[in-house]
C-alpha cells in the first residue's frame, strides 16, 4: 500500500502542476486578450489633432479681429462725417458705431492672454500684444482725466493747454501716473462721444474759439489763509465764509460753457485713428499666410499651445466675465467700475464676451468638432449650455445695471451659476482631450 502511495504521489504532483500550468496559461491568454482589446480601443480613438485646433483658433482670431477692424474703419468714417457737420443725429450714429466696434473687439479680446514669444522689435517698441490690448481696452477710466465733468468745466487733457493734443503726446499720457488715467483706447473715446452722464451734446464739437480766457480754476487759490481765517473772526465764521466761496465757485463753474472745442475735435480724430492702427496691427499678425503670430502658432510643439489657449479661455471667463464684469454688479450698491458706464452698454458687453468664447468653441475643425470624436455626449451638453447661458443673458435689460442690488442679484446670480456650470463642463472636456488646465478656482456650491 505504501509503495503504491509513493508511486501515486509523484504522479499526482505532476498532474497537479500540469493542471496549474494549464490554468495559468489560460489566465494569461485571457489577460492578454483583455489588454489587446483595451489597446485596440485606444488605437481606434483618434488622437487629438493639435494642428487642427491651432489652425481653427488662428482663423477665429484673424476673422474676429478683421470684423472689429472693419467696424473701426466704419466708426472712423462716421466720426469724420460728424465732425464735418456736428449734429445730434450724426453723434448718435457715432455712438451706435462705437458700441458695435467695441463689442466686436470684446469677442476676441481674450486672445491677448495667450502667452507667446514676441518679436524682439515688438518688445523694444512697446508693441507687444499686451501693450496693444492695454491701449485698446484699459478700464475703468477717470473721465475727468479726459474732458470736463459737471461742476468742473475746465478739467482734463482737453482743457490743459500745457499738453499738446497729438498722437505722441496722448500715448505718453496713457496710464501716466495711475492705471485709471487712460488717454487712448475705446473708453476715452467712449467718454468723449457719450459724456459723463451719457448726454453728450453735439455742440461740444462745433469748431469755435473759447469764450473765456481762463483755462483752469483751482478752488484752493481762493481759500483764505489760516491767518486770514483767524483774523478777528471765529473758526465757525471762517468755515461759513469758505463754504460760501466754494458755493460761489461752483455757481461760476456752472455758468462756464464747454471750452476748447477744436482740441476736443482733434482728440476724437486721433483716438479713432489709433483704434484702426492698433487693430490693423493685430489683424496683420494673425494673417494665416504671413502673420508673425500665425507662424509662431505653427511651432512643432503644438500641444502646449493648445493648453495655453484653453487656459486663456478659462481665465477670461473666470477673471473678466465673472470677476471684473459680474462682480461689481453682484456685490456693490454703487457700480463705479463698470466696463462701459458712459455708453450704458454693460449687458451688451457681457453677451459679446460669451458669444466670442462660443464662436471660438464652435469654429470649424475647432474644439467642439474635436470633442465630438472623443465624447460626443459631453460635446452636445456644452453646446446646449452655451445656448442656455446666452438665452438667459438675452432676457437681461440694460436698466438692470442701475437697479437696486437685490434685484440685480436675483437675475445675475442665475447667470453666474450658469457660467460656472459651463466652466465645469469645459474642464471636463479638457480632461477628455488630455489638455492640462490649472485647478478650477471657483466652486459652484
């Protein structure tokens, strides 16, 4: 019996090992088949075409900037006609043309945030993309740095006879001592065309000489000295006398009509010409055939360029649209830092900025087309979300800007929630396309 058992055990061990080896072979084959199937699925999924995405983005930038340039050229012609014969109707035409031109630029304005190698000549001449953008769209601004304000009839560059109204001088004055002291770009032109309260008179542009010789009023020059204030009178009497003098000064200021019409006319001409010049420079740089940026866009290492572009879009929605634009409207009783306070066009601006991002997304062979190949369901959801946000924005009335804070919040918090949802979807699309983005900085909760 024992000998039979000894004989059986080696045989059993051999059979057991053979069985185990056979099982391992089967497991290995099944695992290998699973890996091959997964790899086949990866191979069947088309790789992200970064070249197509950059070409589509290039075409978007060139097309949108060309449209903004076309509007700026129309604005320039309308302003020339207005200055030839200033009247309320032609001024209104200038104002409407300004709004169209600015909204056209807003649709592509976020492109300045895309980091790139600048031509050394652009850097040396302060003509980089960021330089040009700051000369086009620096805001908020101090209107009193440009022209007269109610109660201050002789304020601003126009009434400062020590400054020459020339292209060189105005560029030198731009942001001279403070960021809000903008002297060129859309917003100084906005102030000149619309005025502090949106009621600019066409008479301010009629060519004529000044009606007074004095070109500045400084209330401090008329304040009594400390010795005078205390010479035989009480402090209360001195303060009352000072208040009366200041009131008299304000009354006198109200009687002073706008001065320096010819300087104002020249200022408007220069601002309009600069808009055309700066937009033309950007159009030339994005020309798909010969533009400097277009050529740099086609650098062999295209994936990082796609990531920088996508990140610029996210930053634009987060910082510009939600942060700087919606922010003041959602948290402040007063709204002194609106984008277009003189034209009263902030709701139109809001729509224009989002429409620009939507146009970029839907550009032929662009992000939407690429995502449809990788995650068609998400691509469709994003397109619907764009439409949903714009539909909500279309229901907003410009009067909302001046409404009480609580009423503004009721409408704009819904817009903000929709925008945050859109941003989350865009982050998901970036993940689906293998595009690295910085962490989402805002919670939608």
